[in-house]
C-alpha cells in the first residue's frame, strides 16, 4: 500500500485502512476496537445502516458480505461471525441519516500492526 500523507505527516494506519475500504470517505471519525466477533447488520433499518467490509491486514484483500446480508429477514442477516486473526471488519455507520464515521474491529491477536496505539 502506498504511504499517504496528511498535512505533512504520515496518515495513521487506521485511516489508511478506512480509505482502502471506503475511498470516498471524507470524514474524520475513525475508531479502532478490539473484539473477537462481529454481528452483521448490513441493511437499512429506520434510517440507519452499517456497511461492512472484511479487510486482510497483511495483503489489503477486501471481502464484502453477500447480498443476503442486506435482507433483514434472511438467515445470514444478524448472524455473528468470528473475526479471524490477521483480518479486520471495517464498518461505515450511518445513524438516522447522519454519517457516524468508520469503526475498525480487529481480533485481539491481530494488533501486531499497532492500530490501537496509533488510534489513541
């Protein structure tokens, strides 16, 4: 991945991951949280939505949820998945039509990249 700069300084890794998954994102809210699981809710519900992307930390490979995740009554929607080591789930949150930023969920064993130190 190419190093990007932000106002003369290196852009932190969390922001680089957020922009790799959502290149059009122009907000400043990027948070990192350590957890072992993530519950899919990739559909509109009362003006709110989550857009989730799985991101491999080592290679930058991205995986998107299946179309069935966007259907609230499907078996896949609202299912809980385990975040594998070396991967992150990058989620863009919209709440009541307002952009609430991006949250990066990583497995506790995957923080070798130092995302938590850089996000603090």
